[in-house]
């Protein structure tokens, strides 16, 4: 299982420098629709997703992972990708749906359907695996094995969270290996869509120390 995952991710990681005119047009379009400005780090994270066939967005709570993910997925949609978004549990999948405004499912439900592969009607697919830090090796193997090699991936999560039940800390190992491009968001940022005025709070490390 580990070899299958590693082989797929390495193959996808070699497919980079994909940020062309089409991606730039989609990026500019979706960013112009936002009711607030992205931070420099968030902008870099969105561009990273568009530039790579596999990428990771990491960070603690309220650091902007959802903002980056929603913006990147909107850009992918404008580029003609069909979006698939999954999480481990039903509750997590519902939170993901509320965050990105797209259809989501559990990993188990995804696996009950047909494998994700190009068809005459839809050639480009993108799979999001949310809260990937909670997913053990056997669980991660299944969606990897359920998708065509052309399917692009983005993983989100916090590798510093408690490890998943079961063997393997997949997201932690992906980030530690530096084999896949990733952006770590570390500034707690609450964005108010009604005013467009972001409120900066303390850094993640400060929040962690206060809660410990």
C-alpha cells in the first residue's frame, strides 16, 4: 500500500509548472469575486495548487485553509475540472460542503461509486481529501487506487494533530518528505465576507500555548 501511494504521488509531483494562461485567467477571475483580499501566503497557496498536479495545504484552525481551498477549487472549476471532495467522516464531509459550497462525500461513499477516470464527457478531474492528517495508510490507499493516474489531488489538514487510528501518518510523512509541494498557513485570520475587513489575531503558536 505504501509503495502504491508513494509511486502515484511521485508521478503526480513530477507534473508541475502547470500555471499557464488558462490558470492565471481562472485565478484572477475567482480572486476578483472575493469579498476580501487574500493574504500573500494564501495567494501563494492557491497558485501552488494550480501549478501542481498534487499539493498540500496545511495549518491549524482558522489559518485560512478553507479560504485557500475554496478559491483554488473555484479556479479549477473555471478551468473545466470536475471537482470531487471527500473527508473521512460524514460530519467532516458536511463541514467541507458548507465551507466550499460543493458536493462532498465520505471516502467510503466515493469508493462505492465508479472509479474516477477521464470520459468522453469529462476529461479533467480533481480530488480533494480534507482533514488528511486523520487518515491512516490503508484508508488513503483506497481513494488513490480508485482514481486514474491523471486525476489531480490536493490534501488539506494539520500534520501536527493527533495521529490517525491505524497504521501510517500519511500527511505527516508527505510533508516531512518534501516530495510534494505544500504551503503551511500559520497566521490566524478571521475574514468577514460582509465587510471585507480581515482581523488579525495571534499566531498559531501563541494560540496553541494559550490552549495547552
